[in-house]
């Protein structure tokens, strides 16, 4: 069992989403990639070391993102779902200031430079 020091978990689809969010965050947060798709078994395997830590699902506004959200809702109904504007489609293509506003709205600390 891994020792976990993160205060929050953000579940994203891909590496580009993770890299974008890492630039914004100003607190200890683990960002986990699903790599575009995930089964309920794999999701449980990935998240089991983080039992008791708040989970945020920040997925793309597309079919793949909705499929992953469906699995997350079923397996982790307590997870908080974050949404990018459909006009940006992907977390990775959403402007930094928009992402910062979304994260701040759920009390995830972001670097001051990115706030509106």
C-alpha cells in the first residue's frame, strides 16, 4: 500500500490535461490519468490507495468523458464532477483562467497568477 500525501484527487483523461492542471494548482493534489477510457475494476484499482481523500472528476466534454463520468458516478457517487465549457471540449484546451475559476469554485487552491 502506497503512502499518500495528497489532500485531493483529480481524475482526468490524459497527460495533456494533467500537465495543464499541474501548472495551476497551489496545493497538494494528485492528478490521475485514465488514458481516455476506464473500467470499474481499473478505476477501483487506481483509486483504492486514496480511500477517504476527496475525488474530483474533471473530464472532457465529449463522449469519452461522459463514459468515464458514468463509471465514476457508479463506483464513487461521492466524487465531485467538474465541467469545462463544451465550446472548449477538452480540459487541455480550456484557457487557464477558466480552469482556475472552475477549480476555485470547489475550493481547490490555484496560483494567484491564473485568477480572473
